[in-house]
C-alpha cells in the first residue's frame, strides 16, 4: 500500500502512467514450463525476454535440465500497447491492494514453477513471489493479476503461438519458406498451439513437404501436422490439410489410429469431421501409443481422467462418437470396455443408455465395479447390473473397501439387495 493512504482511498487514486512499471516472471520447472519475463512500462512499451537470469537457484537447476524453455518464439522481443491499457492494468493492482499482500507465498512442494509479480507505482515497488501459492493461502487475485499481465502484454504471441504471432513474424520480415519456419510450425503443433496460429503459418507459405525435427525423428511436416490436428482436436486445421491432399498422403488408417490415441483432443466436432472425410471413428489406437491400454478406441480413451480439459466436452464427444456408431462394448487389450475407469456420472449414464454391457469382466477377473471407488459411480454400476466379481487393485473386495473408503450410497444398495 502507498504510504499514508488507506486501501479504499488508494483504489480511487488516478494512475500516472509515467510512474508505472509492471513485471511478471515465470520460471522453469521439472518439465517444460514456460520460462520468461515480461515488463510493461507506463508508456506502453512491452519487453519480453526468454533468456533472462533465473528467478531463483532452483529455477536455474530446472533450466539446466529441462528439455525446453516452454517458449515457442524465444528471445528478446519488444512491442508497444496503448498506455491506456497499462493504466487499466495498474488500476487492477491498486484496487486489489497489491501492496498489502505478503511478500511471498511458498508451498513445500518440489518441481513446480515460480511466478514473481512486481508492481511499481508512484515511487513504491512491491514484489510478490508465488510458488504454488494457492496451497498456502495466497489470495486468488494474485493468479488473476498474473494472467492479466500476460493478457495485456500479449505474451501468448511468443509463448504458445496465436494469430498475432503470424502477423508479428510477417512485420519482422520472417521467411516463411525457411527451414526455421517448419521447425516453429511443428513445435507449435506438438505443443497444442492455437489453431489460428497453425493455419496462419500454413497459409503464409510454410513448406509442408519439408522434414522437421521432432525428438530423434524427422517427419514430413504435413503428415506430422495432420497427426497433431487429430491429437489436439483441431477440425479446421484437419479439414484444411485434407483439402491440400495431406490426408491421402498420411492414409486414412493412420488418421484413424491417431484420432484414437487422444480421443481427438476431446473436441466434439472431431468425430463428424473424420466421418465426413471417410476416416473410421472407432478404430483402436496403434499398439504402444495412446494413454490407456493397447487397443483403446477414442471412446475408451475418453475415460482417461486428464485427457479432457472440460467435462462437458468429454461427454459431448462421447455422445457424438456413439451417434456415429462407436461400440461401447469394444474391449481393449486389458479386456476392459468403455465403462471401466469412468469417473463422470453423466458419461457413464450415457454409455449405459447406449447399450454398454454392465456384466463385462476384464482379463484380471474384475467387473467395472472395481474400476472406481467413487460412491456415485460404483452405485451406477451396481444399478446397471454389474456383478460383484473381482476385487480392487489392492486386493480388497467391495465391502472391505468400504471400511477404508466410505461409500454410503453403494453400501445402502448392497444392504437393500442382501449382498
């Protein structure tokens, strides 16, 4: 808080742009977290740097061993934004009483990124360190301000890629026919960059017949880009590449397995796009690929908890797959069908409503009852007719598991049925 000014009065102070500097640092982590700093000056100058010094010693270690800095278009970049936008952002800091926050919110957790917000206004500077801060009582406003800095500075243009990135590259005289352009496009695709960025790069003239680096491989860019569109759920990019002949070059069979590997990015528009292109929507993933068991179809892959960012999209994608003929009773290499490991009650109800067989027993001898210990899910299986055949991975039967994980609804159902 500014000296001698109450929180309520501070929120009403006019913002003098000449006295404002706002900075956000995001550090490396054990992985590929975006590692950069961005500084916004009151006159609208924005400076983005992905090669700055680390925010702390731990970040330095992470940076040394990380495979990537998590930034698509790294380096030192500058743009200008309207000073009015800086003033509006500064006003949010003042209204949040940023100066009254603790200097740091640091959780006792390892391997995560560190975020640092620094706000200078009228000669006063406040710095707040956020290391998984929400776990130790950090107010939500800190995360909101971090996002607001990114949005105001347009950091996504460099970090992940969007439509603005293509315009920025073009203004800078970038050669879209170069080998570097192909590398940038492929990296954007595998990092799930914004679909508009990928389409913009293609339309700008990137040579899709060129090979680009992907780990130890050097795939043909057009094929790799199409596979990424199938993985990430990008129907416009899929259709654009199909119209350019890349589906024919990749092959419908490979397109079908790529779609299955990540359930088409849980995008409800993908099943219809594939079906219209003559690609099977119920083929199993290639052996050794995907994120569940070998033999998972897209419908089975939807049960992977982290695969979908949005539960509504998860259910709607399943609905579209079922409407197009996906088999809810297809069994993967583990003998499981789509009802196994489901943790969304609406999805499970949809599967049962579309003919899923509750009596399936997997190759370990377990019914779907033992694929969850969520009370409401277990109850749905029991009500559908799933047998009490098998046990949990820890060897416990259902009644025994209830002694450690209360399941009052399922327990009442068992009691009512004398089981």
